[in-house]
C-alpha cells in the first residue's frame, strides 16, 4: 500500500474515504477543478498533527491514571521497590 503522502491524488482519495467513513453527507469526486493551495494544505496538516498529538497525550494520561493505585481517600499509593 503506497504512502498517502506520496502524491496529491493519494491524499485526496484518503481524505474522501475518511470523510465518507464519518457518515452524514457523502463526499464524491467531481470535475470541478481548483488550484493547488500548499499553504492551506500545510495549515490543515499542522492542525491534524496538533490534534493527533493532543489526543495521544490524553490517552496516555488516561492509561497512566488507570494504572495508578489509590487508597479509599484518593491518595496515591506508591509501590515499594524491591
């Protein structure tokens, strides 16, 4: 499977598949042509990366909190090292 960032057509196809997988209004390819806007592409990818990183950090924190042992008062109990 090629990397979606190899060429503009691949990332467009991926984006349409993602949009349609989210449900609601269906996105389709059409013959309306637009010009390439590399600045906007960069902004959207930056948003994606920032949101992805934030989400990954939230998940890591949730996992860490689930692994933390607390007493009945909510105080963390540290495990003794051997």
